[in-house]
C-alpha cells in the first residue's frame, strides 16, 4: 500500500521518477523520527511506518550512514547532525531561533561573553545559534557543531530537565569520553551531577569541555513542558569572577525562562 502511494505521489508531478518509491519510504521513516524524536526504536518505527522490519532497518541504516538520523543510547532515534548542518541557512526564520534571538542578544550584551543556543541531537547537542563575546578572546565553536551531553552546560541542562528515569537511561548509554581532567567519566557521579543541576535550576561546566572555559546553562521548554533546547554563557577563566557566580546563574535562568515563554507564544 505504501509503495503504491509513493509511486502515485511521484506521478502527480509527471512521469514516474526512477527511485521515487524508495525515496518516499526514506522520507516516511525520516518524518516519523522527526515527529517523535527520542521516542521510537526500530520496533515502533516499523509499526508506525508500516513497512517490513527488514525494510525499516535498511532505511534507518542508510539514513544513519548519511548522518541524517542518529541512534540515542536508549535505542531510540533522533534527527542527525547532517540535517542540522543542511538546515543552518534556514534557521534565521525558525521559531526557536527567532524566539530566542532578542534574549540571547540581551544576555551577550549584559555579560559581554559568548552565548550559545543548542538543541538535542543524538547523544549530544548541536549549536543552532551563537553570539560572540565582544572581547578579544573568543570561543572556537561554530553553528552546526555537535557537543556532548556530559561535558557541556547545555547538555547537562537538557538532561536535568528530563524526568529522572529518562535521564538515567540516556546517561547509562553514554560514552563518557574525557576532554579535560575535569570531565565526568563515571556514570554514577555524572548522574549525581545531573540531580544537583536539577535541584539548583541551572548547569555549570567547570572546564569540563575545554580547559580555561567555564559555562552556565539552562533548559528551554515547549508548550507541553518537554525540554527542547539549552542556552549557555561561556566565560574564559581569566575573566571569570567568582563573585559574579550567582549573577551568571540568575541571568541564564531568566534568559531560558524568557525564551521558553516566547517560544510557547510562537508555537501554537
């Protein structure tokens, strides 16, 4: 039934295009994943797309090989980093970026530090916006780049915003690679860090992703209360003032709350 539908779709634009049926199947699976990020494994994808399991597996393997989808540690699938990179030119008009931009600009101007906006991507986060510090020393990050959950403030903020059991399952499947001597490499210790992050309402990266860089992060939520992004401030160690810790924490929480409110007003 799906193959007939796919061919018919191709014929609507004229003569049947070779491979249209296969392309339609790939798009069907990709759309299912896009509509249910981090929720469907192969079994549920198969049931929803209504293809044979072998067909679904082949399609997902092909999409993953091209970086269009990624498997999360819990076996579910999300859109991949390549789609995020391909979509980077259209992000200017996206609800998330549009909703966030005035608030991250205000945060950058208030702190004079680099601000990142990131969304979950596989077993990490992908930057969809970045505002540079006006100061001489700047971050080498770029829009479209992926970073890990366990070593970044945006990643920790996102995990802490998830329900405990869901966060625990994701953390259990993470490869906790060390990037500096401060990176969490023990799953139990990292889970405890996420609990502390949840309790205090913001995340803190103590040179865990890059030496001499400290970051504060907070999660952004959609209308259903699901975390959908994270925002962070990145501060070089030589400019970091411990006396401003509480101010940074307050500003990142307020910024995330304002973006959440703006996003919920935009996305009906």
